[in-house]
């Protein structure tokens, strides 16, 4: 993997709070980039929840090409699945508090 990307990943691993993470994201990304990344993550969650492409298109206003790319990454990669499971686990634990 690219050395610069690895350094950025290391930077994110040093984040200690959601606020700190949001500050870093806002500094590193443009508003449009953040919107696109958060939209793709939402698509991944919706696919994980077994929503149809049509439902996802209607809810997110994303193209079928974007949904397809996320779907392929969700099926072939590990990143989305690991993080979605972590987020859902955290949300579930937070609800029990």
C-alpha cells in the first residue's frame, strides 16, 4: 500500500474521540469528499441490511454504478464489513446504556 495512505491510516488510529475524528476529517477532506464517503458508507450499511438497489437509489439519490461499486467492495473486501459490524455493535451497546 502507498506510504502516504499508511501514514494517514496511522493518523486516524491516533484519534481519541468522535470530535477529534470529525476535526481531522474536516481538515483532510473537502465537504464534497466527506459527503461522498459518508454516502458510500450509508450505501454499504443499507446493502448489509439487504435493502434493494432501488430502495438505496431512492433513499441516497446515488447512481446504480456507485451502489454497484460499493456492493462489489462489500462482497470482495473486508473493510466495509469489519467497520459495519463494529459500528452496529457499538450502536447496540450504546442503546443498552
